[in-house]
C-alpha cells in the first residue's frame, strides 16, 4: 500500500457492488448501490480497535473515496466503523 493514514484513520478496500437483484435482474452501473463493507488495508497509529485484514461494516455517507492504481478505496475515521466481521 502506497498510502499511510494518519492518527485514527483507516483505508478500506470496498467490496464490489451487487450487479443483480434478488429476482435475477442485471443492474447497470448507475443503479448499483454502493456497498457498506470492505477490508482494511492500512491503518494509522492511533487506530487500535481494528487490524489490517479485518472485514468491517461502516456508516453510510462517511469517509472519502480515493483511487490508487485504478482500485477504489475509502479513507475514514475508525469511529465510523460499525462492526468487525
């Protein structure tokens, strides 16, 4: 990872959005709902409740979306994480 978050922030690799409905309809990219879970790939020194590799659920409308080497990530504060799987 080329980025090191500061303090209590974490970098999350977001899960892929679902491309189908429960009924089997294929959704276009514009209709896919953004996932609210992902894997922690980096953490700041003060982020003590999570570890790199943890799968987490986080709050909607939190964090900052970034793109590194063509992959989508999110940077957010540790406090915006709701649960660890």
